[in-house]
C-alpha cells in the first residue's frame, strides 16, 4: 500500500450547488445544479454550544467539584462571496429568489423577496487545490489531487451586503448547515473506486454529520454558466424492514417497508408466484402467504431493476423480537460473559448489544444461521441486564440478566409422572455436575427439599396452577435454575402400534393387512415400504405388493409426525386357507320346498365340491357361485363344502330342513 501524505490545500478551484428537496435529498432532472468558479471565498464558521459547567464549593469556600462542559457543534455558518453570480445559482441557494427573464426567456437576474423561506436547501461542494506530489497520480485512474469539502444540507441562502462603488461588485450569500439530510453517497462521481474508476463517495455521509472533507484524485467538474441537469445515479439497494403482523396466528402476513433512499418506487416479488407489487419509497405494504415454507423476497428499484435487495423469510413468521442467551464460558475468568444473539430470519443481519454496565453499545452481525456469539468482560460484580435490539427496527428488543461473577447453574428438566393419571404429579430430573448437593423449591410453599448432587425428585401438587421449580446449589447459592411448570400436565399418549399379517383372501400371499392402534390420537398415514402410501387410515388398511421381498411398514400420526410405529413383513406371506362359506335357501321355482339353493364363497381359492347330506354330490361348483339340489325325502340334512384342489383345507358346513319353509 502506498504511503498516505497529509495534504496541503491551496486556493479554491470550483464549487457546485445542488438543489435539495424538503427532506434534504438531491433533486434529479433539469436545472438542479450549478458549477461555478466565480467565487472569491467560502467561509465556514462552526457554531458551538457549551454545556452547563458544574462547580461546587465546600463549606470552607474551596472548590470541591469542577467539571468543564463539553462543547457541541450546532451548525456551520457559511458565507460565500461571489465575483460573478449566476442567477440560476441564486435560485438554487434559495428558491424564494425568483429568476428574472429577458424577452427570449433567458435568466438574466433575480428578484430579492421580502420574506425568505427555508423549506428547501442546497448541498455545497467545494474543491481546492493541493500541493500535489507524485503519489497523487501513482494510481492507474489518478487524474490529479484536489481537496474536497462537502456540506450536505445548507439552508437560508440569504443575501449579504452589496456595495456599489469604484470597484468590482461582489455578492455575498449566507447559510447554515442542517442535520437530517439524505445526501448519502451523492449523485456525482467524486472519488476513485475499485480499479480507480470514478465513483460516488464510497461511504454514505450519515444524516447527523455537518461536513465531510477528503482528498480526491478525481477531477472537479467544469464550470458552466446556467443550471445543468442532475442525472439520476445508480442507487444502492433499498434498505428493507420486514416484520410479521401483530396479533395474527398463525403469522402468515408479512409487513415490508423499503427505504429506497429517495429514488422512488420499488417492485416487490414476494417469492410465492404471486404478481409483483409496486410500492412507494418508504411506504409499508403487506402480503399474506397461503402456504407455509421458506421464501425469498426480492425488492428491485423500479427504474433500475438490476438494483435489488433480498430477504429470506420463513412462514409461519417467527416472533420479530431478537433473543439473547447469556453464559459464562470461561471458568478461569468468571467476569467474562458470552452473549449469543439470535435474529429472526425476517430481520436484517445486524443488531446492537447494550451490556448494561455503561460501556459503549456494540454492533454485531449474525451469521448465515441467524446467530452470533460475542464476549464481554465486566469489571465490577453485580447483576447485569443485557439488551439486544434489531439493527433495522430497534423497537424490537430482547433482554436477559446474568450475575457476575458467573456461576454455572444446575441443569433441570420436568416431566409428568406417568404413574399419576391426574397429571398433578411431576418428576424433576436435575444435575449439579460435581458441585455438590442442591435444594429444591417446588413453588407451592413449604420447606425446600434437600437432595443429592444429581438425580430425580417427584412432587404432587394439591391444586392446578402455574408453578416455578427452583433448583439451587447449596455450595453456591447464586447458582440456581428455575423451571416453570403448569399442572395438571398432559400425560404422554400411549405409543402408536402397527401389526402386519397376510390377507387370507389372497392365496398368492402378496396382499397384507396392517392393523393400527393410535390410542385415540386420530388418523395415520401408512407407507408400505415400496413407495406407496395410504393416508387418513383409522383401524386397518390392506395393500397388495407387486414384487416379493421384505418391506418395512411405517404408520405416522398425521397430527403429530413424531409419533410413529413400524412393522416388518416378508411377502409372499404364508396364507392359511379359510373354510369356504356356504348359505342355504329355498329354490323359489320349487313350491314344494324340496329344492335347496347353496350359495358358495371360496374367495380366490377356486371350485368346490358340495355334499348334500343325502348321498348326492355336486362337483366343480364355482368358488363364488350357486348350485341347487332337490331332495327326495323330507328330513334334516348337513351340507358340506370342500375345496376341490386342496383336500386338507377346512370344510364349510350348513344345515337345512326340507321341505324348506314347510
């Protein structure tokens, strides 16, 4: 890196005045700037305000306390003496000076009003020469060396004394700086950027700054008589403020404000396939998502769409407030505290930390996961409240307190006692990690319970309500953990179970039935292990596999995906053939009642033989058909149905008395 020399400034070179809007932002378009070298001097006089000094005298008349005040700069008064005044420049210095025109419409003078207004103002840039050195032109893009002075917002623009005598006339105009401007980087190339390319100022000037000075290697603008246009520069990406909608549940509505730095409207793409939405610079707009998930919001400058700002969000939208978690990570220095800051995804990536001890507020930037951990060392023991605020919307804050020096608190969790169906009993699991026994306060009155260093303890509450259980280290009372609990607690649901067996109605063994017991917790979805799924299942479901193999069947509670049950099945399943079904009825075509119709159900197992009980048989009867038989004599008969292809299969029977219906 080349050596930086302290500049020596010589003479004024040129000045430029730019018209501002009432918000202190550059105005773009025709007749909004004048560049002039017709000035004699520019005087800048800071005006200061002294604070109140504190002096206390003791009883002996001696000074006890003496505190000098701190001087503040309230404004910078400017006096510009011109030797050649451009009437258009006068109108920029204060628009209440009305131009006076000739018959062709050219500006040849101005009218001095009786009443001036300060609604607008101008930005003043002044270039000076320098006692240049070789270093000023050592870069590839160097054009020379000049001093650059910027007053981003000057108001007033009033005339000073005008003396007409035996000498050249000079004009004087006065003004004062004002804070709260919107100049930012400015619309002009006044500084060398990367590679020496002329660029607007690399860093915006903050609204609370009166003046900026630096040495530039970019040549000043050429003076021209009359006003010139101000071209709209390429803007910086808009600053985005994104929140959820207060009071909404679930939070699916996004509120967004795009600060486009005075460059006009933006176009918002919400990232969910909806039509782009135009929004005014600085206006709040809302959008409601219909589907939960992760989205990227893109906000583009309307006139220059390639200038885009983005923000990733999650729907439902989490809380807008940041959080801060405090720990003591260094056992050798218990005055050091680690603060882990977590920002919601809709926030910008910066936050501020106030450590609560009077030290400077610290700005932090979170990582890709939305968190960052920073360390701070306190000097005085005490209880400190640390406050984190979002960098984009500082009204959203989070707070946490810690005692310094830091003591490590016991770990503790509480759960319902499954042995008590009322939910009034709780089980506390705690661990003081080698720091000795603890005392347990159940939050319902009574004497604290002393317990071993680690283990479990149970308690039954007499009344429903909200309680805070406190676990405190006996050896270090500052080390304590508080666990809130609401009783009665909900008993955990019984586990979800699933059993799988072959479907005896399918002789191939490729069909199975899954029986699910969700213990009253609602429907489940079943994945069969072959890429197929059934949803909304209650009780049982059947499934036919296309190929043999071993499959894992998984049932998942549709309301609580954490509750699952699994079973394994190998297909084809060995099938136990059931007995054929048979029902007997009178043949309606035989009024004597001596003819019987047998309806047979052998599923998919094929034809059957029907023995009528009177020594007669009917063979090759379809497994899902009917057959009739006429009895010769009255009596009671047992009809037997057997599978023709599997003599070992169980038989189906039915009894009939003939005449039927007699």
